[in-house]
């Protein structure tokens, strides 16, 4: 069994229409993983990545 957290940052289009379906499928396979989603404009997501407040991060045990 996997546990932990998965943090996702996405722009508004994917964050609204694509990511929720992906999370639903993911959580069927890994129900004990907590998923956090941050949705922002493309410029905000770039800013998060550029200045380190957003990055690819997944902590599973």
C-alpha cells in the first residue's frame, strides 16, 4: 500500500478539465495518497516553477 502526498500545479484549463479525471483514476489505485492541486494562470504556474514555490514533487511511502 502506498501512502504520502502528491502535489500538482496546473494552469486553469488542464486544472479544470484534465487533472480532476487523472486524480480520480490515480486515487482508485492509490487511495491512501493525499492529493493537493493548485490551479492558476499559465503565468502563475511559470512563476511557481521559476521561483521554487512550484516544482515536481511526489512523496510516497
